[in-house]
C-alpha cells in the first residue's frame, strides 16, 4: 500500500470548510510530515486549480467596492476592522496549504516552510476571532472580499509567479501597514488587539522570508536575475498596486535588498 503524499494531505486540509476540521487535518499533516510518513511527488509539476478552497458559508463574499466604509473609532467599525484582519488570516491559511498542494518536485524544506506558515496563520486567525468574540461579534458577521484568492488563482500555474506576487507583494505589504494599524488600535484603547498585531507582524517577517527564499531559488534555476524579474512581474500583473511607504527594517529582515526597495520606490505608476 503506497503512502499518502504531502500534496494529498494538504489538499484535504485546504478543502476543509470549518476551521476546527482544517486545523485538525493540518496538525495531522504536520506531524506526519515531521515523522517522514508522507511522500512528496519527486516530479516537477503543478496540481489542478482550486477555484473555491474550503471556507465556511459565512462571511458573505462581495466585490471590494460593495464593502461598507466604517470608521475604526466606533464599536461597529472596530469590529469590522478586526473581522477584515481575521478574514485575511483565514485566506492566508489556505494560501499556505495551496503552496504545499499545488507545486510538486521541490526540496523538502519548501514543504516544511509552508506547513509552518499554515500553522502560524491558523494561530493568527484564532487570536483575532477570539478577540472579535470578546467584542460581541463572530467571524462571518461582516461581508468580506475574495481578492487575495483571486490573485492566488492568477498565480496557480507557476511557482515563480506565486512566490513573487503573493509573499513578496501581498504579504510584504502587511509588513508596511501593520505598524500604523497597531498605533491606531492603541489610540482606540485596544491594547490586546495591538498585541495580537505585534505577534502577527513578527511572524509575517518569517513568512515573507520563506517566500523570498523560494523566489530566489526558482530564479536561480531558471537563470533569471531576481530583481529585474520581480519588477517586470509587478509591472505586468500589478501595475500601480505596489506603493510605499515601506517598512524598510522589516523588509530587509525578510530578505529584500536595499537596492530592490529603491527600485520599488521608483516604480512609475
């Protein structure tokens, strides 16, 4: 009887709809991988697309333009803000699992890294949901948008695209915007929310670093110059959407170079 692959196990967790089931399957996957009980497909390849990963029926997904603009300095606005962050973290769980499921024939360290990311994203989501519930709300009480998974679909056929545009753009943007969000929560009087975002910021530096590592890995094997290639991809896929100000210290810790950050700052929109 053949052993289950890490890709199959990741797919099961990816398609689980409820967080408790997703976490249980992820725990099983993580322990089995660490115990060398799962195989990784040695053949380079890409798995089939996942138009709709596992997620609860709620929140209702709408177009970003349909989301009501709320002010943070009100109970409803504060809860909606926390809910939006919790939704980002839920999508991040699925993105990390998809990175394991989708891309085959890679070194074991690649799968170890993204399994670690998935586990930390579960933790982040739980922290935010618990804090949201302490405010009298639950995950699913507000509508949300699916923009992050839409971008995952655009990058699901090529490891270069996925590593360049998800960790190095979307997750890296989180490094830039989280410190001001921490300050806003403290101004509102939400010290626990600020503490949670500090935990997330610390961990996200590592997540971006993992994306940076494998972006450079694939560039090296394809004979591509990493910085020029990244700028080209940003211009092609995300024109006008990579904007500062950048959290330089965090981005440098995550593996960006000073020259690369200067190139990003000088992008013409």
